[in-house]
C-alpha cells in the first residue's frame, strides 16, 4: 500500500465493498465514496459480492437487494452464517420491497431506500462504520442442537431447521435456561412480553417446536414439567422412555 493520495479526507484506507447491479447508481456511489477517500470494490452480482466479501476484508458493505446471481438477503445471511460480521447497509428500490424487520433480522446493520441522497447515505455509512462490526451473540447448544442467534439458524444433527421468529425466541429462552424447569408464565413473559396473553399459547408453540426440533430426529428434548411448564434437556431426551404424553390438549389453540 502506498501513501494515501494528498488532499483526500480521513476515510483513506477504509475499504468498502459495493454490491449493486444498476450501473448508474454503482458509478455515482463509487465516485462519491472515492471522492471521500474510501477504497471501493464493486461487484454487480450477488454471488460475486459474496465471493469478494469472503476473500477480502472490508470495513463495510453496501448491498443492494435485487441482484442477479444471489439476492442481497441471501448474501447477508450467508456472510453472517459464515461468521462474517462486517457492517452491512442494504439498499432497496422502494418502500415495501424491503421488509425492514426481515433485513435487520438477517443481520443487516442499516438500510437506505432508493432514491437516496448521497449526503445522507454518506452520513449513515460513517455512523455505521463508527459502530463497527456488531458483536456476535454466543452460539447456544444442547447436545446436537445448535442455535446461532447471530446467524439466526437452528441446526440439529447437521440439518438446518426453519423456525418462525416466535419459535426461535422460545427455543432461545429455553436454551438460556437449559436443564431448568421453566414455568409457562415465565415463558409468556419473556417470549411474548404480554401479560394478558393466554398461557395456552405457550403450549401450542411448544408443540410446534417439538414437531420441528424433536420429532423428526427421534428426540424428546423439551420435557413437560407437569403443572408447571417445560424443561429443555441437554441430552436431547431418552428415546426409549416413551412419550410422556402429558395432557395433549392443543385443543382449540
Ligand atoms: Ca438491483
């Protein structure tokens, strides 16, 4: 690396990966960022962007959503799953195309809606870079069950399990209290955060979770604690003890 070019500002040496397939936007962004002293690499396909982000080290990534090869959501998700926590700003064509909650849930740090002001984007980019990579939450395990809150993945015996956000939160809380009996009321308060919700909803969701993380694998890791609640056991449950079958009653849930 040579000396930074004279007259450039303090962003010299800060590396940005720009993943954008619209040539005009890509060029305008690149020129604006380079004028500020950033070093900018550009990919015009999602799969190329993912490859570059994996091969090189960047301080930040600006990631369009609608991309040939691999969309921005998937690029973001795959990076996070691979343990890459480079700050990501997502770009979206218009409100509505982008589900903000989904994007942020997948691990994006910020987003901008097109058309955007370059000045605003640059300010938001600076703020994002100042914050740096988000800290990765610890991976949680119980036997061969692995929940990664950073990557939003759940894996049992090397099979990825698709969980809804509520199921994910429920499992996360049970893992947080691993091997302890957890009351339904406690689950309701921590996972639903709603004092007025009916405790029966907990039972319904525990049923959903069992059908995803236990039954297909012959496990019984979520034990019923009669008259109280549930316990997630590290061992994954003893296959030959038979189903404990306590009061089904999904009923009208
Ligand atoms: Ca696009």
